[in-house]
């Protein structure tokens, strides 16, 4: 979401670190068995905020937009709209590295991709131009080395370059990027009050292969239509999971365009964040984490846990759509809209890392998982 930072909410931050609000369907053994997925009769984690993450390092936080776990290093990357724009943290809360790039205007999300050459790169959605106008900022995707050197972009970057075009592609307030099994880019394009509400597929050269949206890229509530598509995942069955924020749902669509269904267990909360956690072989399944919060900002956000089937012979099976666990995240009030904006998960420990965007000085958070005995 496009959020301008004005005032801090330090008392609320302290409360968020001190207060744990957890709702779980059942208690269970201390750790989940490696080959059994959690259900109402199996392991359900309890979450508590870890006040040691991040540790004091000299890094100041403001407008922290995104967190993403690097699967190779297990470092937690933090993206913010101030300097340094990207920092990498060990799971114990110590700082591992920082980027000094000046190539970002109003960054929204960060993702990692390994190409056919085996090289890993970072991709950042530079959603909009910064407060100070620049010709190379905003409304585009940017590719970086893992050390933070810019190496490529998709779309025309610019303070006023936003558009709706498909040939060539042009974004407006682009929010997230993922990759399907063929290596094509899946891009969610359209934040609050933007021109677009669409998810598009592009080849490696940036040519549009598919466009999912309501007519005219307007907000829509039908299958493969969106009202602020905010976050993306692609699973091992090549299905695209879309956080359809203002439609209060997650849509699941095959990379071939087949509509598989929705998860709508969020009430009137906006769904802004998605992450996959642990995976299981028998039966094949993955834990889906979905972060949701009031669309007006503030209040209480919730992270929902779903056990979703990964039987690729039956891609239309999404499970019950009922969360087996959840925990609440206090969101401080601010003169700017504050939201539970992104999450990432360590699949080994089930620890959740998240961002609350909208208040000055709000750091990323770590919520540690534990399994109380019956």
C-alpha cells in the first residue's frame, strides 16, 4: 500500500512486543512430525513475539514494507522506503549485510529467483516514484545482484510513467512478482487508487503472455478479477495464489489460466500477505500463512494458518478453506494507514517474520512458534 510516514506510535509498539494474543484450534506435541501435516488433532503452534529481533545494529527503520526469507542462506531480507533500503538479518536477529543502492524510489516487495544459469538474483517492485521526482524511479520491476547492484528492469521507470499498456507492458503501482514452472514472471499490478487491478504473466524478455483482470483493469469480484492484488505465491503444482486484498480472499489460479477457487475465511479483513511454510509428503500438503488486517488501518491483524493439499493430480483441491490455527498482531494507530503488510516463514521452525507498514519507527517483527504439550 502507498503509505506516507508522519507520526510514531511508540507506546503501541511496546504493547505489541509485550502482548500475545493467540487463537489455536488444539494443543499438540512440542514439534510436528516431519511426515504428518497439522490438523485439528495434530500439531498446532502457539506464537509469541520475539523481542530480540532485530537486535540493535545502528539501522533505523521507517516505512518497512516487506520481508522475505532467502531459501539459500536462510537470511531474512527487510525492504524499507528509507536508507538503507535493503538489510539482511540472521534468524537470531543479528545484522548480516546492507545495501547502499540509490536505485529505488518507493519499493514495495522483494523476491528471489534462480535463473537457468544457476545464478540467484533479487527482484524488487519499485511501486511508485519517491517524494522527490526522479526519472528512473517507480512503476517498474528492478532486478539486482544479491549484493544490491542493479542489473535489469521490466517496464518503463519514471515518476509519471504509470500506465495500463500490455505491448509494451507498463505498470502502475506494481506490488509483487513470482515465477511459474516455465520461468515466466507472474506480476501483480495495482495498489490502492492505482490504474490497474490485474495479474499478468510475462516471458523472460518482458512480453505479456496472459492478463487476468476485470474489463478495463477495473476492480472486480469475479473469478480472475481483483480489487488490489497485493501478494503472490506459486506452489509446486504450478498454481498461483493471489492475495486479493479488498475482496477479502485468496484466489488460486493455474499458471495455464484455470481458475481453481478461493479461500474466504477472513471476514471483512483485507488479505495483504501470503507465505508458504512447511511441506509434507503424506498426504502431500503445505502450510499456507495468510496475513490480514482491517482495510481502514490500525486495529488488530491476524495471521491465519491453512493446511492446503499439494496433490498435483487434483489441482482443484484446496482443502477445507478453514484455518487450523491463527494468531493476532496488534497494529498501532497512526496518522497514516497502518497494515499487516507482508509475512515470510521459516519452514523448519515455523517462525513467522512480518512487517507492519504505516507508522514511523516500526521495525520488522519475529513471532516464534512453539508446541505446548497436551
